[in-house]
């Protein structure tokens, strides 16, 4: 079975004759995303904010603006591509850090989260560092 996969992977693109060219653009995007993450992580370390925390804060800000209020952790997980378990862990930690506030929704089934004033200031400081470094576009 592995031979079949290997043989398939070695088939040249009929249009260009190059091996693996169909996925070259996807791999380039992946490398660019990883480079951004590494550069951002180094800058955010100065603010003592892990990359995943910044990603969650920024996503929470974005969704809160769209929904004009608290957001479900499930929505944050879907938007970031992180698992619900990972988001739940980080939201609990960020609640302890004081950067988010969370509580159950009206049905008591889902956690809803929002940025605190400290969370907004933290996110602003992080985004300013990323912007100064030219990482925000």
C-alpha cells in the first residue's frame, strides 16, 4: 500500500511536467504562515504573551465586533482552527490572567467569553509590536 502512495506522489504534473507542483502553492502558503508565527512568537515573547494567546485574543476581538457582545468558545475554536478542548483550556487560563471574562450562556450549556479592559490593552500592545515589525500587512 505504501508503494502505491509513493508511486502516486512521484507522478509528474501533466501540465508542467514538474513533480509536486500542484501542491507547491499550498506548501508556500504553509511556510509563510509558519514564518509569520515564528516571527510573531519572538516579538510577543517580549510582552510575555504566547502566540496562541494572541491568536485567541485577536479572534475573540474580531468575533465580538461581529456579534456585538460575548462569543461562544465554540465559535472561537472554529474560527482559529483549534480544538474546543484547547480553546477551553486557554480561556480558563486567560480568565485567571484577567484578560478575558467568561460565563455560561443563558441555557448554561456553553461558555461565552469577552475581552476585559486588561485583555484589550494586552491585545493592543501585542498588535502594536507586530505592526512596528511590519507583520500586520
